[in-house]
C-alpha cells in the first residue's frame, strides 16, 4: 500500500478513536452536570454519546487538516519570535 494511502488510513483511524474517546468523556461529563448521577444515568449517557460521536467523527475527519495547518502557522510564528538573533 502506498504511503499516501497509509497516511490517510492512519488519519481516519486516529479520528475514529479520538472522536470516540472525546465524545464518551464529554457526553458523560455534560450528562452528569445536567442530570446528576442516579440509576438512569447510563440510559441517558449512552444515547448522548452515540449522537455526539456521530457528529464528532465526521467533523474531526474534516477539521483535523485545518487544525494541523493552523498549528503549523502558530508554531512558525512562535519559533520566529523565540529564535535568538545571530
């Protein structure tokens, strides 16, 4: 498999896991804050998580390249400002 295809697959797998973990944690925290911890917590959390993940994965897939470019731009500016003069 070409390096380009492997790189793209790696991005998708990373986005899958990252969006899943973030959706799980954020939906859990928000569900807890809004409704508290009781016997029905998991029944409210799981549907919230599934909706959050369904939204997060495509967003991460499309936003990650933009975030990467923004990071590179920011780091170039930071490095230029903090490079000692010769």
